[in-house]
């Protein structure tokens, strides 16, 4: 069972993130791309990445307003990645978050351009004057987010995910692909807090690796949900990974062994977080949610 305190916290963070994003895009209705961008962005995502930023920030007592801005930038990139992931040339999915994927609702070129625009919006948000951080800190945030999205991060992971289809891929290669595809953005969720705090290089690296492991766990559970989940609850078609010959632990090992791997990974993550003591309770709740989630 999900703790009601966690559900309330997640809803609060989701609302604050959405409020920020609605305000950010409010005055920008002049572009015809705003409508498909908003469609992809406000289609009912959990805003879990934003919750990871806020919970990690709590450990270091960082002003939650700044954390919401960082979370909003990350959610733009996350929504962009889903819009492109659903395209016919990628995973070819017509359903996302219980609604038509953006290219089904509009068309392919619109989904590509609206996605690209959400990517650049993330950097517009991070470099904005309204974000009360020094230029040095903003530069570091922009540099780190750029690295985690592109050829060494999400795009690389997605490239491997697609090229690995219907091939026999080793466990280590699957894990590396998932760390890039999903883990790196979670890595930035945690590392960004260290950057704002002006933490040591060692601490920032620790936070980044912690986030990558959290993201890996999130992806493995996503694959478990694809195996057993209900389309109505998940908001997208399930049982696709087997048909597509996706390189996942579930397809390689089966459900039981993958679940046991996920449980051990969760323990490893919890042990790492414990060094922060009681201030890390919210982050521990987030990690707990990952294995309990049904959507
Ligand atoms: C984004 C820079 C960039 C490149 C595009 C298309 C692509 C490269 C990457 C796709 C990566 C991808 C789709 C990863 C899947 C991650 C995942 C488990 C998504 C589901 O996340 P939830 O459950 O979704 O948080 P909601 O709908 O709640 O937001």
C-alpha cells in the first residue's frame, strides 16, 4: 500500500510544478507549437522526477521554490522524451498517459517540433533571470543537464534500446542502456541539488550516481509493469516489450528473477541514502513508491 503521506506529497509537488509551468507558458500563446507542447506536457504525468528533486533538496534544506523550477525544467525534458519515444520511427505507441500520443492527436512533424521545443524550454527555464541562482550555478546546471540528455545520456540510451531489439544482449549492456535512457535524468534530479548547494565534487558525484541507480530501478519496474500491468491503470498499452523483442531484464530473466534483482537494488539505494539520516525520509518514501507503483 502507498502511504497517504507520500501520495499527498507527490500531489503537492505535481501541482506546484504544473502551476510553475502553466505560468511559464501562459504568455507564449503566439506560437502554434504551444498547443501541442501543452498537450504533451499537461497530459497527466506523475511529476515523479520533480518529487525526487524536492525530496533530495530537503536533505540539504534548499528553498523549495528553486527546486520546483529545476523540477519543471526536468519535466519538460521528460515529456519531450515521451513524445519522441511514441513516434512511429521509435516505439510507435498511440496511447500515452491514457490519451492519444502527441503525433496521433496532431501529426508526426508537429510532435517532433513540439518535442524539440520542450527540450529548449528546459534550458530557457534554467537560465531564466527569475531563477534566483548565480550565473556560475546556472551554467553548471545547464552543462550537466545537456550532458545527461544527449549523446552520452538519454539519446544514447534510446539509440541502444532501439538497436538492441530482437538481439541477444548481455545483462551488463541492458543495465548500461537503461542507466542512460532513464537513469541519467534521475541522476540530474539528485545532482542538481548538489550543484545548487555548491557541494564538493565528491558529493555531487555521489548524488548523481545515487540518482542513476534510482532511475535504473524505476526503469526495471516500468518493464515489470509492462509485463503484468493493466492498460487502464498504466495509461498505455502493456505487454509490448515481448512482442517488440526489447532488451529488458524481464525478457532475459523472466518476472521473478527481475523482481528479486529490483528488490536488491532498492536495498542498495536505501543503504546509500541512510547516511543522510532522518532528513532523507521523503527521498526514502520516493524509492519505496517505485516498487509499489502500479502506473
Ligand atoms: C529526451 C534528450 C532526449 C532525447 C530523446 C526518445 C528519447 C531520446 C528517450 C526516451 C527515453 C524514455 C522514453 C525513457 C522511458 C522512461 C520511463 C520509464 C518513462 C515513464 O515515466 P513515468 O512513469 O511517466 O514517470 P509519467 O507519465 O508519469 O510522466
